[in-house]
C-alpha cells in the first residue's frame, strides 16, 4: 500500500453558534465550516475543504458535529498532534474533540443514519444560560406538550415545519424519537430522525409552545401536519435554544479493513 497519499478522516467538533451565520460557509457572514477550513489551511499550508453532516442555521449550537476531510499526515503530525494544533488555532467557541480515520469513501452527510437535536427552554431567568436556553415567561401545560410531541413520530411528511422555499428534495423524514422531559427550571425537547428539513425543529418547538400555552390543542398537531402548509404551524422558536446534539453512523464506517475498502 502506498502510504504517501491522503486519507479520509472524520472530525468531531462542537461549537457555540452565537456569533456565526450557521455551519455552512456563507457569502454574507462567517460560518463555522469556513473557520475550521481556515485553521486547516494555516496548519497544512494549502486549501482544504471539509463536509459536515448537515448545516445548522445562524445562532444554532452543536454539541457534536461531524465533518469529513482528506489529509496527508506525516510522522511528525499524528492525529492527536493535529487535533491539538487545530484547537490552538481555532477561536475559543469552536473545539475539535477527535479526528479518526474512516473508510476512503465515507461521507459525513450521506452516511449518517440518524441525527439528534435538543431544544432547551428555561422558566427561570438566568444570565449564565441566556445564550443556550430560550427563556419563556409564562405558564406552559407540559403534559399537553408531551402528548403533542409524541404525535410527531406517527408522521413522515413534515412540509408544515419546513421553511418556505427551502431547497429540500423531499419533505419526508423518519422520526424515531420526539419527547419532552422536565429539567431543573425548564424543559428539554429531544427529537431524533434520519434527516431534518430546514428550520424543522424550531418550527416544531414553536408549535409545541403554542399548544403548551393553550392557543392550540393537542389534536391540532394532527391537523397542522396533515395540512402540509408552513402557515398552519406555530412560530419558529429562537435559534439560541437549539443544539445539534448527536450524529450516528454505521459501526462499519471505521472498519478500515472491510472488503469494500479502497487501497493502493
């Protein structure tokens, strides 16, 4: 095998999305992707592109984001050294947690089998959590929100929760989990699916809040989804309460010795 070639790696990172215009590089603002690519260019002295598991919108955070990248490491540049040097270059609101070699054809976006988002709502004003929780002033009927959240898993067409004119090829998603649990001084909404539409989670949360306020009924959730119209759903909850929490891949993606591996 020729070891003098680029190999593919998965970069696991997290970030505070407060000051970024989302994950993806944008012409009108700074994206997290752009900042990491700039750090890679500084370290390797060449332009290096990365591809994320999916994009997060402006102001949305990530507990775990995965991106693939092709690199040629030397004896003096181990994976741990690469991680350390990247973290030294990157700003404090972006952190690289691990870099692992994967199959040469592994794809951070297309190979992901599920993604989990969490949305945090706080009932008590807290200056230290204000950037990561949506502070809601008022009463919410949590049991109604929990019942409405469960309804989500019975459907696959989420056109009603997709941002208008979004360039999504299909509105269909397989939602495995949709639940609300209470936390200290607030609630956490967790949703897991094979894919998500643009603005989908924030639109669901906004609708759940309106149900919790009593402006909509639990049964209205069925009607809203069936109408397949964004105007039927509630408002989009603020971005700062939303986290891309976890991205899952098939176990075999790290198996570098499988028969379908590409090698020289």
